């Protein structure tokens, strides 16, 4: 409803120009981005990972309510509007064990729905290349090391000059998105923008 949309807009009204993390005015760039931490070019989220938004993501991801990818993708389309036009949408690949247990990749569901909303093709291009600890189990500083060289292309497609929109459900540190962006730029992508349904607040 409009009240919920207004609430989400308010949560993300002032964010880092690069990573999309909420920051205090009049800052434009957060401390992490001042260190040139990211390979991706820009990231945005529809709202904060809390309340109704968190519940909706949990239902989509863990309880099989895959239909929720439709309304959540509409929120993502609003968040990603500043990146358009893009040439391609790519979902974050799921860890193989999670796919076996869950039976689907929620990021791929979101990418498919987003594709129909903004009329941009979605392609499942990336694969996880090694086993690693679950990100949710790790502290912030370990998430980056955990994902190093963990993703690569599963096709020989050339993305030279392409503007790619990378899709996932939640941003925490940005390490997963950044590792995927590294793989996409290795494939030739000129720009990699990232959009997620929600992001956690830094502690």
C-alpha cells in the first residue's frame, strides 16, 4: 500500500551514493566506500531488512511462498530506476546445498519477475565454484575472505560493453554482490549495478 511504500522511501531517503547504505546527512559516501572497497559500480535496496519486509523475504526464501517474488520485484524496480537503461539482469547464484534443500533460487525468481517489469532479459550466468562457510554464520570482516574467487561464469558469453543489473534478496556487507560483480567484469561487463529487496543495518 502507499503507506508502506512511503515508509520504505523514508528509510532509504539518504544513502551512500555507491553502496546504498543509509548514512547521515550531509555525508555522500560512507567510510567503506571511501576506501574503494567495491568492484560493483553502485548498489540500491528497496528498504531495511526489518519488520514486514523481513517477514516477506523469509516467507519467499524459506517457507516456499515464491509468489512473493512478484510484489518484492516491484519494490526492486523502484529502487533500481536510477540505473536504467541496463542490458541484462543476472541473479546471484545460490549455494548448491541450499538449492538441494530449498529446491529453487529466490534471487532467480526475483530476477525473472524484475525482467518482466522493466522489460530487460534475465540470464542465469554465474556459478559457485567452491564450497565455503555460510555467510550468515560469519562476522563482517570474514565475509569478504570467505567468498574470494568463489564465482565464475558458467557460459562463454562475452558481456563486453554491457550494463548489468545484479539481483539478490538481501545485502549485508555487499561481499556476495561484489564477488559476483568481479566475475561479471571478468566476462567483459562495463558496468555492474546491484539491487536487492532489503539491506541490513551496519552494527
